[in-house]
């Protein structure tokens, strides 16, 4: 299918990493989900997909390295964005 657009790589990685970070202490709390919703601006039409990805990603912390590596590789020329 080719390389996904950078925006897709960033958004997917951001959502997945946020969910896995929330899971890192064992329990994803309502306040963590609410914080994600406050910080990440998601268009209303995309919210169901973002929530589905977040829910899938929060089941385990496994795999966070792959998401982090993909974002780092795609945005290596933008260190400020990575910070």
C-alpha cells in the first residue's frame, strides 16, 4: 500500500502512545482519557476512529516502541515537533 502520509503516521502514533502511556501504571483512568481529549484536537467526524484506536492501544503497553520509532523516523527532521 506504500508509505502512509506523515499526518497519518503522526496522528496514529500520538493516539497509540497516549493510550499506552495511560496504561503504563496498569489502569487507564477517566481523568487520563479526559486529559487526552482536552489536549488533542480531533475533528468530530474523526472522533469514533480515534476512540477506537485509543481503546485498542490501551489494552496493553506492548508495542509502544514501534510507534515511537515510526514517529521518530518520519519526523527526524523536526526535533521540535518530536519534543
